[in-house]
C-alpha cells in the first residue's frame, strides 16, 4: 500500500490534490468492480450447486435444507465478525456519510462478500446490489487510510466507492453517479461528480472486461421490442400511482418484518434467525411448480420477456413480496434493489394485462420495464437513478419519457403517504443516526484551513499546500480576513513558479461571503445559491473562526430533523462506536 500511495502521489503531483483524488477514485472503482464480480460469481456458483443437488434428491428436501444451512452460516459470519454487515448496507453507508461513527473497513467488505454470497446463493430472495454498494464504500474507506485527505473528500471517496459498487452490479456507470448525487451526498459539485464518474467508469470497465457470459442478462432485454399505444399514457399514470401506494406498503412491510424478528424471535441469535428465513424461503420455493420461478437470477428477465401468464402475476407479486420480507427482516446480508425491480416488473405486467383486457391494447414487456423503474423509485425515492438504471439496462431511449412520468408520479404519491425512502426508514430503525447538531453555521463549520499574511511572498504557499489534507489557505491582513486561496486557484502557476515580487494578496480570488456562528444554515444555503463562492466564512467580528463548505451545507439539508417514526425500536445490531 505504501508503494501504491507513492505511485499515485508521484503520478498526479502532490501539489494537485484533485488529480490525486481522481487516481484514488480509479483505484477504488477497480477494487469495487472486482468485489462485485466476486459476489456475483459466488452467488451464481452456489446457486448452481443447489440446483445440482436437486438432481440427487427431491427439491422439496434439498431447497429447505440448503436454505437453512446457508442462512445459519451467513448469519453466523455477520454475528461473529462484523455485526454492522447485516442487511442492505446502504443505510450504514448513508449514516457514515452523514457523520455517524460505525465500522466501515475491509473487514466489513469481506464479511459482506462471503456472507452475502452464501445467503443469496442458498436461496434467500434478496439482491446483491445493496451489498456491492456497501462493499464499495467499505473498500473506499479502507484505501482512504493510506491516502490521508480531508473529511470532505473522504465522504466523496466513500460515496464514489458506493456508486462504483452499484455501477458494477448493474453494468450502469451513469446510474452509479446519479445514486451518489441523489441518495448519498445530494451534492452536484465538480469534485463530487468528477470523483464519482472516475470510480463508476473504472468499475464498469472492469465488469465488462471480466464478466463471464452467464452474468450478462441485459442482452435479452435490450432485444425486446418497445411498443406504445396512445392509451398507454393513461396507464403509465395508473402504474405510477399504484407503484407509489404499493411502494409505501413495501417499505412499511420491511419495518414490520424487522420488528417481528426483533420482538417475537428476539431470544434467537442472528444466525438462527437467518437460518429460519432460509428454511422458510426454501419451503416456499420448493412448492412452486414452475422451475422458472425458482431461479431468482433470471426471474426478472422471464417476467419482462412476457413468458408468464396473466393469472400467475398476482401470485408472483404477492409470493415474492412475502419472500422479501422474510429474508430482509432476518438481518441477512442482502439488499432490496433486485427484489424491488422484480416486484416492479410484475406490477407493470399486471397493469398491462388489465389494459389489454379492457381495451385490447398494451405491451406487457414494455409496461414491465416501466414498472421496474416506477416501483424502485417509489421505494428508494430516487426517480433519476431509477430512470438511468432502466435505460442503461435496456439501451432503449424511447423508455425515458414514460419512465420519467411514471417515476415522478410514483414518488409524488409515495411522498404524500409516507416520508422518506426505505433506506431512511431503515437507518432510523437501526439507530444509525448522525450526531444531532444545531442548525447553525457554528455547528457545521470546519477549521480545515491555514493562515498566511497578505504580504508574504507567493512562494510561501508551496509549503502550506504540501500537506494532502490542506485544501485552502486564509489570507490575513493583521486580524482581518482578505480572502481564501484554494489549490485550484494556483493552477496557472504549476510547480509554484511565481515571480519573485508577487505577494500572496495578489492571488486572492475576488469573492468572499461571510456569516456569524449563530447564523442559520438556511441562510448559508441561500448564500451558496446567490453567490459564486466555494465556501462561506464564519466570522466573530473581524476574526475568522471557521469555514462552511458547500458539502457541509448539503449535509445540513440531508439530515432529517423530523421525529423518527420508529424511534422507540432498538436497533437490530448495535453499531460499534469506532472510526
């Protein structure tokens, strides 16, 4: 790791931390892509082993036993080695970015990889996309320890690692970037977008180059014909509204399932709870006569291709809705992306069958794809990410407009019924809340800056910016602040080749915005909206006491200050209070 760090610093130039950060993002993207491929292969080969065992004994015996044993092993790994590796992992990543202290390191990624492979490969109906997000973020945080940087850039790198995990899981780099912006950081600054783009691009390239043919499920979907009828517009609206309502029921069902396991099965350890979930899932799957419904990896494609009969759709939707609650409530290391997309495809197909029954028109294949995006948008409240994921999976640009309409309606209806995404609700339920801060500039400011006298020679900046954690220098005239110099402001002066007679004051950018420590963060946000500034200085009279960065302002908006809906519930696993 020391050699890797020295290479990155030498390649990028220690004086340009933006280039160093891009190098870090590329390394993180590669590692996240490789971990996503490892998880996907692990799930696939364990699933193949389960099917192979069914050739020697009855599926009614093999599937429940394999599900129970796999659940026991997966739950034990989480319980014994990394208690915070339970569930999707996205609530944990979001909480870390907001400032909560909980483990996020290589150990989390390893347990998530092994435990997730066993849980999903043994038959639990959960997704691998959430675990890949968690693994990507954990790998980013671990690698960041070898590349010291500021807290702001640490959050950007962790979010980029999470986005890279999503990009690798879906083969959708733009969706990974949108997820970082829309769900994790809620920030569209150049540094955030650039870092996420680099990580997601490299992760997707690694996935495309190393993926096995059996792992590419997008070709069949891309080959489907996309057809529209004039009446479809009305049913897009109906589908969006239905997705909004049922998505809220899904979110509440997840919480009820967690409470059931927590309160009714509380004497049982996590390993036994996950084992019971595997047993129930195995019994349910074994009772399904159609073998296509037993293969979760191809279930979505099977529905979208229109192979399911109309009368099987309610069974598929209700049955796999139930399986999702059983699996996720147990605390198994699996996500909700894939279940939400499968349920959305079944919901879209049902709406299309209704349209066809009433009016004789409609395409179940097209409506299933729209339903995938609308239901996921309702559950996760990320309409933009849902549009981009479906577009990148299918490659059909003609789906963008109906997806935008259905997703917007789904999120609008869902937000009128229930606040917050499923990940926000899970974060509250699990007690993964950031420290409560007053809504003032003094609470969110940072002292991440150095000072330099205005009449000092410009060459003095070389030593000040030599630290990889240093991003800005405050220029002072006695005790008065004249301005802030950023590293990027020195771009025209590579290697600090300043004329000998240039003072520091000659390099100060013209704009400075200031507030007092007691100013509300709402005022700070408005300043960022009105002024073309990188940060807002916090002044006590003429004394500079801190700086509020744009990311700090976005973080103040992202923290939900309304009372928690389930605050009386104890977390399923108590986070370990360490960095």
